[in-house]
C-alpha cells in the first residue's frame, strides 16, 4: 500500500477526492543524504508558498510503481506531475534514473517537471546504453520540462533530449537564510567518500594542519548521515535544521559537497568548495553564487596557494544576497499552466 505524504505530517493511503488540483512529487528519497533531503524539503516549500492552489503530494521513490498505478486512476488534466530535483540525471545512479523514466513515460498528457538537477551519462558503453533508454522514455512525453541547475547541465540536456529545458538554481537556494547563534569556532571538513570524489586525502590532511593552530577544533563529517537508517518527509525537517545549526557554528567549511556549500550559503558560513568528478559544483557555483563573498571555489591542489585563500575566507562576513528572481522560468511555467486551466489562488 502506498503512503502519500501531504502537508507536514498527514500521511494517507488514498489520494484525496476533492476538487483541488494536485501537484504530484515523485522520487522523494528515504536514504540519508541530507543534501537530497534538503532538495525535497525546498521543493515542497516552493510549491506550497508560491502555488498554494495546488495540493502538494509526495511519493517515496520506493513506491514509484505502485503510486503510478494509483495516480493514473484519478489524475486530471490540471494536475502536475514532477520528479524531485537534486542528485543526478544520468547513468551514475541508475535506480533513480529508472524511476525517473517510468514517471515521465507514464503521464504523457500532463505537465511534467523534472526539478533542477545535474546530468552526467558516462562516456563509455554503459553510459551510451543508458542514455538511449532515457532518450526513448523522455521523448514519449511532449509535456515534459527538464530543469537544469547549472549551465553545463543545461547545454547537455539540450543536446541529449528533445524535451523543453529550463535553467534555474538548485531548489535549496530557494530557502531563506537561517540565523542561529553568532558564536563560531572550529573548522568543518565535509568530504564525500564515493565515486565522485577527486580530492586527495593527503591534501585534506594538509589543509587540516593549516587550520589547526592549537586553538581551532577540526571536525570531519559528511552530508550523508550515519546516525539514522532512513529519512521520510516526517523526519527530514528537524534533521535538516540540525545540519544547518552545525554549519552555523563553524568559522569555515572545507568541502567537495555541493550542498555543503549551499548550507554554508544559507548560514553565512565561509566556505571553500572543491570539485567532484564531473564538475557539477564548479559550474553551479559560477552560475549562481560567485557574487557571494564568503563562498569560493577552487581546482587548486597546491597547499601554498590554498593557504592564503583560506585565510582570506576566514576574514569575510555575510552580506545580503538574493537569487529568488533566478527561479522565474520555473515560476512562469507553472503560472501559465494554472492560467490555462483557470486555477484560482
């Protein structure tokens, strides 16, 4: 039996039979990557804040097949289907891509939105095979809009698919900056331990020595939690808030995680971002965040050059920033759909 998540705590096993148009959000993760959990939370806040005329309904990725069958029985023309953003469209995380294909090819008569994410099909036989499968599935849906969160992905999506492609920031950047306590101490290292990792462990150790001057505590963590086994829409908000509070307590964050940098943006925490295996953080940084003083990106691996860069970041403080207008393409897409069906707010 499928659990449909509506509102903050209302879990139902049947889609509400009311007149309110529905906004179905597929692909909601239960794994413990707080970056992806933050994306699903931000997407929910975006729809509920900006388009309250829709009833926002979340579907866990593990329930994809069963939920498709249930929704196909009741879906109406004004309803919108979406797949959660974040993560990666492509061949790296195939379970997610298979679920994405199934959703896109199952609701071809409804506006379908793939929320902002990156794209990377590996340049090998496996990548080419999976890319063709995705092309075949996506092309079945003439009402599908793909949303890229960085310029590199925007151009790659245009080259790869025949669908409409939009360009907006990562959904987590929709959220408002958070203020916790003002006391900061220590440095937080947030590095991935997966196939996207490119930063050498020896360099990380050297950077820790630069920041450990006998007074500053050093902590290493990841945005993938090992303290819980599963996260649902009922538990993610508190975990996300706790993560932001952790970031807000730091003097500086050193990371190769895109969302660790975004958490630093939200909390006004100086941050140096290193790249991953296919450049998603680098391109998204230069597209949307280069103007934020306390955030910086580097491809550097020379400690002598990195040291002054880090010391400079430690002197910087937060200032106002606003990327809200950068979501305009997504705003207009949904607004025009609402007008088409005379949906009143």
